C-alpha cells in the first residue's frame, strides 16, 4: 500500500503537472484573459503530449526500458530533449505571448533541467523536488506558496525515497536548484 501511494504521489506531483498548475495559477493571478487562459491550457497540453510522445516512442522502438527514462543514458537524452523543447517554447512565448510570465516560466524550467544535467556526473538530481520548488516560486506570493511548497516537497521527498529513486542529498540538490530558479522567475516577472 505504501509503494502504491508513493507511485500515485510521484505521478500526481510530477514536474510537468506541478509546472502546468503553477503556470495556470500564475496566469489567473495576472488576470489573463479567458482566451489567453485557454491558449495556455492548450500549449501546456501540447508540450506535455510532445514530451510524453518522445518518451513513448523511445520505449516503443526498444531504445528505452521505461517511459520514465530511469537509466542514466535515457535520462540524459530525455533531459536534453526537454531542455530544447522548453527553451524553444520560451522563445516562441516571448515573441508571441502578450504576457511574458509564460516565457519566464518555460525559461526557468529549462534552466532547472540544465542545472540538473550539469550536476549529473556527481549525482542524480531529483527533478521532482526541483519543480516542486519552482512551482511554489511561480505562484508566490499567492496562496502562501512557501507553506504549500513545503508540504508538496515533503510529499515528493517521501514518495521518491519510498520508491528508491533518490536519496536525501539528491532531493535537497533538486530543491536548491528549484529555489534558485524560482528566485530567477520572480526577478524576471
């Protein structure tokens, strides 16, 4: 039962889901028009579908064992793809979106993945804990984001430890990167 709960939390608190929810809350906080809000939902679903399709294709053709890109070489390829996807999306959002917050969120998310990749020769940084902190920073100061971020981080830490995907040091490193990117987002926004 504990492993099942940890898996469910790991899925529900996935970096993409947390980032998407934070982006939509941020858009609402900045009083985005209904049309822009619907466009954001579409863009976020599209980006998620592209990332999921990329991972699914690698499993389908036998290059990866699992859609989560568990092996180090799989993770490296996925992280490079996600970085390119986020940075290109950020550039497009910067050029075409009337609200720059989407561009800033995509940019800081890409930077978070780059930072995790730079540290990867020494440790497997937890992107789950990283994006929990990034999401809290995007919605700050609304909803007492720090308290919510701490609760979400504790749930992420617990789930990732139960599943034996990370150790405490890797979770803390992810949180540190996420906090740095959250601060960068707030400076830009």
